C-alpha cells in the first residue's frame, strides 16, 4: 500500500469560483491577478503521479490501471475501461544534436500510443494534429488526435527541463467527446487541460 501511495496521491482540483493571486518579491507586492474559474471540475477529484511528475483531474470512480511501471507509465480508467487518462515518461530519449525536437516528441507520442494499445488492448491510429500545439508548458510540444474503435484519443507530448519526454493521453467513446458540459467544453477536454507538472 505504501508503494501505491508513493506513485499516485489524491490532489484537490481547482474548483469553479473567483480566485486572486498575489505575487510578492522580497516581501513587496509585485503583482496581482484576479480571475473567475468557470470550468466545471467540481465533479472531479485530483490525482498526482509523483514518480512521473504529473497530476490530473478525473472522475472520482476512475481506478488505477493494472500493472503500472513506476517511473515509466501509469494511468486511470473508468470501471469499464472505456475512458481514462494515461501517462508515459521517456527518460534519456534518443536525439541527435540539432534535430527537430518537435519531431522527436511526436515520435515518442506515437510510442506512448503503442504502450496505451498494449495496456488497454485497444488499437489506435493517427488521425490529425490538434488545433493548439501546447502541452502543459513543456518545450517542443506535440498534440494529436488518434482514432480508436468508436472513439478518440487526444494525446500530448513535450520535453521537460530534464530532457525527458512526458506524454499524456485522454481516451474515450465518441459520445463522451460530443457531450458538452455547462461551460461549453467536454469532459475529455477538461481532463486533458487539467494535466499539470508536479515535483
């Protein structure tokens, strides 16, 4: 049990509401920003994967995947395994000096899709790039759509400060992607956008 707790821990999500952040430098207020978080995450719980350095929001009934590999891959899925989030961290990725880093992260995103297919026994095929190429603030981001039978995967990859490639995926049925939440978004997109780095 202690090993499981060290790999993934509950983490509170940022709930809908009004927030203000104050930045202090050497005890002096340097800046302030106010915002109203309207994303509908109140039905989600947080989960941190400390060995992978990533956190996500997810529905509270999602369960840890079977046979995670500490420091390499882990995730969560619904009880029927029809939807979930999956993470892979590649340490010391192969690259050549001066190589296109985005091409490298895309290659590792494709490798993570293969890991997903092995884990969940669901084949996936590339569909198209995602409209926005941003992934949790990492460099050389690559975000793409993949098709699975009756549904979709949105997957992102990028380079960490330690020159590792971190990949995060959200998968589920077409109807889940088509169902809008009150904020006009959908649950898979809310989950994908909730991914964040943790130390």
